[in-house]
């Protein structure tokens, strides 16, 4: 009876099977969907549990993640490492001495290859002489024309001098003698007429001659006197005025001819000098080596973008006084490097240095800082904010196989300590303008200490202060900043700047009074009140309060 009861109960609970194929298919799909939903829920629960487990904070620091090194004592070299270029401190420059002649420059026809070892007197550069050859032909014609003008002016001067001599020794003397002859004749006539008059007067007194004859003799005497006076007057005029007039004329002609000759000679000298200059310029178009050496091109590159401003090659235009080649002195070599402004204050003249040449492996040279520029080098347009100062390092006993232009690495020894406590520079952390280090005192015990930084090089730092020899310093600080106990940074008190803004200066008050005065009436107008009173208090907003905090 009980068995039958359980059977009927089982039949009541058990669901009935679907009667047809479609119902059975829908029943199976429902089971699959239910199983998938249950699996998805289980996967979500397991993933959440795993995330909580993985993201839970660890109780300590994994020792394998720490990079440490013990602070130790030893010799320490404070080194400034910089890249540079080898050059000679004494170069014999091959400079263009040919004038541009109103053009952009003179073209290079031929130039010796860079790096060529030349001897004294070897041909180095040949410039274009075509324009100078044309000027030479024109200048020769100008010289010939000037010589002709000199000949003409010289002949005119000679003629003027001859004309003066001709007048003084010929024409004047002839005219003077002719007048003197007339005077002598007039004197003779006067004497004869006077004697005749005296004779006529005696005869008239005796009554032998009529008085009319005596009157005729008186007229003859007067005429003879007149002729004599006229001749003497002409002689005086000839000597005083006519001679002086002709001398002034002839002297003026001589002076004019002399000036013309000097002008012609000056022009000839100028044209001859220009001819000599053209010939000299043509000769200077071919340049020779003044001494033995290795040829180095004086290529010039722009500091603002690295583009070439002048490259020595055939066809390039070169200006007057522009350097084309250099013949460096191999006995005086140096390294020029640009040092950043953050380290330039460490460099002083006379500091020792080690120099390694990139092109010659294994070579180490010694040197000494020779010069530190006081002014920064011009920067390019993309690095104008970075200031660098040129520093020259003299190479002591340079070998013959180094060349100018080679890249070099200079190690300048700023300071050398025999016994210094030092740690790697990775163990330093800057915070608030001070240096700190993280010291591991136990497996899970760390201490943040302040460090006095004394000197650094590329790998190590010489330190002092609380740190001791044997302290284990953590090097990978960036990955373990949470272990450091750094002090709060005290902000600078700039309240005095605010007081300066609120309190006007005496000059500002005086200027404000002068601006507020009415120029038409001569009275002061009341100054306008400011839009915002400086004494008003503004309640900070939430964003402002957050920034100030």
C-alpha cells in the first residue's frame, strides 16, 4: 500500500513528457539554456574571487624586486664627461684675397682634395679669372689713353714754356731795341733841329735870314721833341706793362699746362695702379701652400638648423677675406667641446683631462683645460633655451695620427678624492631641493635619510651626512616610492609680493596725480575709483580652496 502511494506521489511530482516532436525539441533547448546560465554565473563568481585575491595588498616587499648596493669608501673622481671635436690651436688659413667686383663672389674652378698631405709651394685652389681677364683688356686700353693724354699735356707745357722764352729773348728784345733806335734817331733829330734853330736865331739877329725860317726851325725842334717823348713813352710802356702782360699770359698758360700734365699723370698712375691690381688679382686666383700640412676644408654650417652655408667645392662662390682651406699645425692640437650651463661653473682653467678618440680605439691622451668661454654659444632655433659654453682642452704631446675634425670624448677631472663615501647615483632622490636615499635596515624595514651631495660623476656620487659605510642603499627608488617617508614641502611665503602690489610707489603716485590733473582748467580732477577694491575679501570657491590646499 505504501509502495503504491509513493508511486502515485512520484508520478504527481514528475513532469509529463512532451507528447510530440516539437515539444520535445523545445524542452531540450530550455535545459541547454539553463545549464549555460548556471555556468556563466559560476564563472563570474570565480573571477571576482580571483580578482580580490590578486588585488589584495601584500603584507611586505618582495626582496627579488629590490636592487640594492652597499655604500662604500674609496677613491672618487669627480668627472665632467663631454663630447667634442679635435682642432688645431694654430692654423694657417688659406684666405681668398680676390675682390668680388660687385658680384656675389668668385667661383672656385679647382680645389685640392680634403685630407691631402701637401708640401710647401703645392697648388691648393684655383679661382675663376674670366671676369678679371675682361677687366685686364679694358684697363690696358685705359692706360694707353692716359699715356696719350700725358704726352699731349707735356707737349702743351713745352710749347707754353717755349713761347715765354721766345717773347723774353726774342720779341721783347726786338721791340725794345726798335724803340731804343727810334729814341736815338729822335734825339739826333732833336739835336739837329736845336742847332738849326740856334743858327737861324743868330742869322735873324744879323738880318741875314727871315724870321719865318726861324719859326720853321722851331717847329722842327718841337716835332723832334715830340717824337723823342713818344719813343721814350712807348719804351716805358713796353718795359712796364706790355712785358708784364705777356708774362702773366705765358705764365698762366704754363701753369694750366702744368696742371693738365699733372692731372694726366695722376690719371695715368691711377690707371696703371688698377692695371697692376688686376694683374695681382689674377695672380691671387691661384693659391699655393705656405707650408707643409694636411688640407682641411673650411666648410661653414648654420647654427640655426645645421644646413650648410658654405661648402668648399668647384663652382662654389667665395667672398673676399673668406677662409677656404686650413693647414693645421699638428704639433698644437686641442679639443673643443660645448658644456651645458648646469656644469660649466665646475670647470676651471688648468684642470686635467683624459681624451679618447672615437676613430682610434684604445688611445687615451692627456690634456689640460685651456680656456672656458664666459659667454654662451649661439643656439639653434630648436634648442635656443639650452645654453652651452665652449671649452678648449689642450692636448699634451699630440700624436701624429690624429686629425682635425675627429670626434673625441673628454673627461675633465673637476675633483679627485682619495677616501670618499660613495653610492650609485640611482640611489639618490630629489625632493624639495634636497637629496634623499632609502636605506634597507632589515628584510621589511626601511629608513629614509637626508644625504649631503658632495660630488658626482656619470655612475657614482660622493655623499656625506647621516649615511654610513655599509648601509644598504635601494637603487630602484622609482618603483618603491611608497616605502619612502618624505617630509612635506614647505611652500614659499610670497605675501610680501602681495604687499608690494597693494602699496603704490612714490613714482606711481606722482604719475597718477599728474595724469588726473585737467590741463585745460589747471585743477585736479578726482581720480576714478578702481573697479575692485584692493581691501575687499573674496570668498574662495571650491576649486580655489582645493588648489590652495
